[in-house]
C-alpha cells in the first residue's frame, strides 16, 4: 500500500454498530460485563479503550510495526521505555537530543541507579568504547533536536544486535512519512506525537511502536500499571491528524528546503543546520534512510550574541515564538532558554548548541510570506 493511502486508512474500520466512517470517541471509564470475567475485550479504560485501540493499530501500520502503544505524552512514552531497565543498567544516548529527554534521564532515572552515557552518534562506532556488561539500551534521535545531526540507524542496529542491546529511535522530527526505523533494525520507535503526527498543536500525545511480542507485553504492562494513558478525545484528534500527515509533510519539506537555502544565502546569517544540504556531514546517510529532509532547521547569526537572537525572536510576525514544533503553523524557538534549558550550559556549548542558536519549525503557510517574515526580522 502506498504511503498516502496508508495514512488515510491505517487502523480505521467503520464503526460496527452504526457504520460511522470516523472512529467514535468512546468517552467512558468502565465497561459493563455480562458476568465476572465475561466482557468484550474491555474492562477499564486505563487498560484499554476502543478509540485508543484504533489509534494504536494505526500507529503500528504507519511505522510498519506489529504493535503500537499510546501514551499521554512523548515524555511518558520515553519514561515507559526506561522502566524496562533495572538499577545498575546502563544506557548509551545521543549527546545532542531533546532537552526533556535529557532531563528525564538525569534528574529522574539516575536517582534510581540507571547510568547514562552521552556520545556523538554521527559515527555509530563511537558507541563501542561505552559498551560493557551492564549496557542494555541505546537511545538515539535522527535528525536530532535542535542541531539536525544524523545517525545511521542500520549501522547502530548492527552494533546493538552484536551486543544484544535494545535500540530505540526517537523518530519525531522525521515522522513515518520520511523514515521508518523498524525497517532499518530498530527495536522500538518513539514519537512525541504532539508534533507532526497530531499536526495541529491541539493535543499532547506520545507513542511507541515495536515488532517483538515480549517487548510489547512488557511495555503494555508498564502502560497499564503506571497509567500514563491518553483520553479518547486525544486519541480521536491523533487519528484525525494522521489522515493528513502525508500532505502536510510534503509542504513542510518543500517550504523547509526553500527557507534553508534563503537563510544560507542571507548575509547576516551564520551557520544553518539542515540535513538537506549536500555538505551536511550526515547528508549521505539521510539520503539513504529518509525520503526527504523535513521542515526542521536551526541557525545562528553572524552577530553571535544573545541580544541579536532575542531581537530576531521578538520581531517575527508570522513565525510564532513558542515551544513545540510540527504544527501547520510556523514556530520559532530559542533552545538555550526554552526546549533545552534543562541541559547545563557547558554541556550545551560543548555539543554545539550556542546561546544564540535559533530553531525553526517551518509550517505549511505560503513560503513567500515566511521568507518575507524572516527577512524583515533578521533586518
């Protein structure tokens, strides 16, 4: 099945009681049983809900996986994965990643005896010196947030399988439209589905997709026992968002390419981080494992000061200064003080995340309006 057809029809069947083409919102907390233990697969809404089940089926289909699990946020999905581990276990993680993931790892799970190592995964071989008998899991993003670094998923998977490690890929930036990590050897795919999968900045959601039966059982147990599940209204909004993912991503990619080249050619712009440039260090890998380069990018100004960045950030009229990304509207963000503020400054700087770095989530508006807005804001 082609991508466009898959996104529209994934996991969706007409409602058996009414024939409704859209999945109903089953707004209920519990289900009546004919007798103790005699039910129609649903007992209590924390365990399962028909709207959520339809969404989880859809998530599995669009990521070419066997199982999908929905959570109340991307961080909740990440939290569930780390709960597969035990005190003394070790994780190798990308040094350049979402600040909320870093915060969860360092401020929550390190207190429970799980050790995290951070490394540049631009070269998969960099992880080998960190692997030991306690290593259980590799966590990566590609492209990374916010520096757009690329990880070779297949190469990382080969090392993970060699050492019997789990490989988890945060696929939020790429989405299933551009990249399918399970096909490249990942064990679990994570999405902050709040972003592109929902696509309209109106729902918080996270998900995990996998093929392994045992992993699914363990993660379902954590989902059910810890209770970070989404409500049926949120699941309905996610199902709606997925139906237009392909057309939205096409425009995100088209607009992103034009804006990346505009920025690179602007006399006041310093470095532009976008994985679609042929001289990007990860371009060859991105071209191999992705179907396009997306609408996320970051850049610095030649006047590399916080003052210059703040002036630009407060001057846009179409780009909205806000957290998050992946909605139909364009957003501008200052990672050092917003999405990545939880990472110590010395760590940020070491990884290349300067105080003046600006991140763009390029939306699906008319690209000429977006370019004009950036041009007047840069001055």
